[in-house]
C-alpha cells in the first residue's frame, strides 16, 4: 500500500510540473483541471484503501496523518485558489493588493480555532495519534468539529482533514504573498516607467538571456561603483524593457549548472559587435 501511495503522490507531483505553481501563476482553467485530476486520484486511493482486509494500526495512523493529507491538502489548495481567482475584483493594482491581503488575513481564522491541534501536529508529537488518526475511535471529548458527523467515517477519522487544511493554508500563504509581491513589483515598475523619457522598448530575447545580462552587470560592478545589488539591476531591466523576469535567482542557478558554455548570450553580444566592426571596416 505504501508503495502504491508513493507512486500516486509522485504522479501528482509530475502533473504539478505542468503549471507554474512556483510563481503563483495558476489560471482558473489549470485549477479546474488539477481539482478534477486530484479528486480522481483520491477516489482511486479510497477504493484501494477500503478494500484492504486488515490494516496495521501504525499503517492506518501514517495514512491519515501523512499520505492522505498531502493529497487532500493539494485538492483544498486548488479549490481555494480557483475560488479566489473567480472572485478576484477588476480594478487598480491597489484594489487587487487589498483583495489578496484580505484573503491572507482570513487564513488566521482556521489557525486560531485549531491552535492546540496545530501545535500538536507541528511539534511532531505522537501521543494522541491513536485518537486523532484511527477511524475506530470516536473522539467526542476532543471537541470535534461538526464536519466529523458528515464525513465518510470509512475513509476519515476527522483529523486528517485538519492536517490537510494546515498543508493547504501553508501553500495558500505562499501563493497570496507572491501575488501581493508581484502586484507591488508591478506598481514600482509602472511608477519608474512613468518618469522614463521612453517607454516603448521591449525585450524580445529570452528571459534567460536577460537574467544572464543582469548578473553580468552586477558582477562587473560598473553600476553605482559596485553598490547596486542584483534586485535593483533586475528591476531596472524589467522597467526599461517591459519584461517580468520572475524568479530570476532560480534562472541563475540553471545558468550555473550548464555543462558547456555558461554565458552564450554574452558571447553572442561579443560576436555581434565584432561582426559589426568587421562589416564596417569592409565598407
């Protein structure tokens, strides 16, 4: 069963790689597709789990404490991002930032209501696992939420949902913070662009090439006598050339890991300049 669950989780992670979850660029269509996909996976897992004639206690606890919440947490996450983006207001960047900020504040509601369990789970404690994560237990004295009375008790002891909700909220927190940071970044770019004597230049090369240029400028220390950091330089490139470089540090890491020529764009600049001078000399 554990090998089957591991393969299922790996297949879900492979599916996640098809969307830009890292930069919080998840469309409504992508959320819908992931909801359907993960829901189907969870249904398959349920059938397999319930069909087991005998499940050791430690395996049942591990399933409801670790395996199922990982998958259910992703389902809750995509369901929530789907709802957030559907209700996203139209308007200025300030309006959008306030909207995402409100959603971020709403995450504290679940945390405040489940503080004791959150601390138990996050501390790595196990002394209450048999009550929290076994289906045969009826923990009425543990102040169960009303959801316990409507769930499928063959496939949930109740607290697996709480763990899934914790996982979901942690992903949502990162998602919403990145959304807000992206909006603030765009507001800064728009502000800077408004004072430029030109604003019609657009970078038509690859983002990787722009990142290569940015790190080269920072490494050269030719800007502000070497006192300009990479964040300022990348913001300058984004502002001047109307481009969003996203997680440029990750791009830089991939550049470092190139096997052969690690700076092909910079070399192409040298080749282009040399060819131009040669062509001028031949005229």
